[in-house]
């Protein structure tokens, strides 16, 4: 037997259960990964609470939980290619990652080798958040010299977006609560409080104007950018939210271009990007971990240890 976090009905953290299930084994075209760490994303608990969102990802009840994971390949199917037993890997398996074992088809994207020097906790935070941040910036064609407004800059996607934007040579203004201002400055962003009056506060920080924006939480930053005269095609929002204003792009991890995650991994390996781990919870405390993340007061990523 093995363990997996599952839910029998849609709802909040209270529906999540750590269950014993039959140990899965790799099919001929699969590898089995012994999971050591799983990174949480807002989409994970949103899927578990919203039937419509779950259906978009092909999930139905009863369902597993989580998307990002890292661990070690411990079974290789006869037709599987690219990986051998003992390889350290990380990847994404929507609705399946918070479990002792994850099965992955090697013919499909979703599994990458973990470089030496990058721990499993960090690797387990990368696929969804890293690819979403990369796609959000690519959609607005961010370039050196831009002044970009990033909404939700201290969140799990924001920490990557801020640092990728800085690497691209942009000036970054990030919305956040005042308690996260020091944290954001440490990542290279100029923090600004979200809420009523945001446009005035951004205008005071950048009287010469902003040239691009990406909104990683809600639509406030996108609407503010439009108010400040940014062209809609230079504004993006994350995909899991209300419809964006006309002309504004929606960005998600599944839209990432080839090599996007590899570039992030290289930047981490080179010390150009850091991944703040806000907290690590054992899998037995999955409900507490999800509750903590849903409160949106954490600075960085939350990881589940298996």
C-alpha cells in the first residue's frame, strides 16, 4: 500500500484526506517517481473546491490532489525512454502530485531532470509557478528598459515573475500588502500597496509612466495599467480568473514556450534566481498547509514533504 491525498467531494481544506491506496506500478510507457516533495499552488485548492475548474483539467470525483512534485525515478517501463531508475526528477501531474508515487508517461511533457545543486524542495516549486510567470512575461514581450507593474508580486508566481523581469532588464513595481514590502525589495522589486488609490501610488513611484503589466492575482493591476495608459497588448493576466479587459492576454503554465522551464532552472543554478520556501509541512498536515496558503499571507512557496 502507499499514501495519497484525495477528496471525495468538492470543498475547502476539510475535504482533503490522506488515504492508503494500492501501490501503483509503471505501465510500459511510464516511469514511477517516488515523490519526496510537492509544491502547492493556488490552482490546487481551487480545483478541489470548484467542479467547473476540475472539469477543465479532466478531473472528476474521487480525485487526487496537487500538481508539482520532485523525487526519484524508481520504476521504468519497458518502453519508457529518457530516464533510468535512480534519476532525480521534478515535474507536474495535475491532480496527482501529493502522493508517495506518481506515474508519468515519458512520451508527454511534464518531467525534467533535477540538476545537482538544486534540492527537491526547490525543484518541487517550479513547474506551475515558474512556467506561469514565464508565460505571463512573454505575453507582454517584456524587454530591457520597461517599467512593469506586477500584481500579486509576493505570491508563488510573483516571486518568479519579479526575478525574471529583473533579469530581462526591466524596472519592477510590485503590488503587495505592506507586511511584504521588505521581502519584495529583497527580490529587486519596488513595492506598492494594492487597493483603492493604486493608480495614484504607481504614478507617484513612476511619474514617467509604466510600459507593461502582468496581474497574477485578480484584475486590479491590469485595470490600473489600462487607466495609466498602457496598451492592452502589453498587459497579461493569469488564466484562472475573470475574463480580462478587451485586448489583454490570459497566460497559463500550459502556454509556455519550449525551453522556458530549463531557462529558469539554469538561472537558479547560476544563483540569478532564488526560490524562497515560506514553509514546509509533512503530508499528514495537508489541511493546515492548504489553509496557510489560501490565507495568502506567506512570502514564497509552501512545500509538502513526503
